[in-house]
């Protein structure tokens, strides 16, 4: 048996009114939630400009006129004394050249050196490199940078010297010696390479 009492028309009318009221309230709440999502935004923008510095070495045989000798076809021709073209066993010929930073450089340099050689006399030649005080080959500065090494050795000498300022010039005296086995009429072409690695900023 159903113990619930029949619903009167008045009760049904009241329920319907409550449901409509709840639904209307829900719609109002929904609109209110959408409004609260609105917000202001603001953006701050920062930019930076960048440019690479410059770095190069130069060289000179007279200490006054400097040039960039890259690529190899622009190589500096060292002014060895006349003996270089008329060597006999145990003779030695020398030349001095100057190396500064290119004046547009932005950085210090640490300089490494290496030598390569071709020709029939190459196996009979050794070389020494010293730092001197001027282009005339005056006083030696410190110990030899390279001593009695074969021009065919292919050794790279790291950190031979440094250039710490645009007005600094390093003068290098290169001496080539023939050994006792040098044959008559033999010739050789020797190339000295200096490679600078940029260091701290000059500014």
C-alpha cells in the first residue's frame, strides 16, 4: 500500500515556482562568474644589441710598415743577411721581424709558433728564435723561445709570447743554421707561422 498522500495542485505549483527560482539563480551565478574572469594585462619589453670584436696580428720587416700576412700568399719575406743565399756547413743566417696587434683589435693575444720547410736542404737546417729589443736585433730579451730545432720537426710552440696592448711590439730574431752535412747547391724554403689566440679585452 502507498502511504504517501496525493500531491495537491497547490503543492505542485509551489514546487514548480521553487525550481524556476533555483534555475534563475543558477543563470545569474553563471553570468556573474564570467564577468569575474576579465583582467588587465601589461607587458615590459627589453632588448640588447650585440656585435663581435676584432682580432688580428700584423708583422713587419722594418718595424714601421705593418701588414696582415693572411692568407699565405701574402707571406712576409724575411730579410736574412746575405749569408742565407751562400750557406756552407755550420754557417748561420739571421733575420728580425716585428709583430704587434692589428690596431683595430679588441683583445690581447697569446701567440704560438710553428715552422714548415720544403727542399733538399731542409733536413740539414735548424732554427732558433729569440725575442730582442728592436728591429736591428739588439739586446736579447729573456731566454730563447726556440733553440736549435729542425725546420722539418713540425712542432708547435705554444705560448711563445703575449701581446697585451695595442702599442706593444714583439721583435723576433730568427737564426737558421746549416749542419755539417749540407750539400753543395741544395736549397730550402722555410715558413714560420705565428698563430694568435685572443685573450682578455683591451678595454
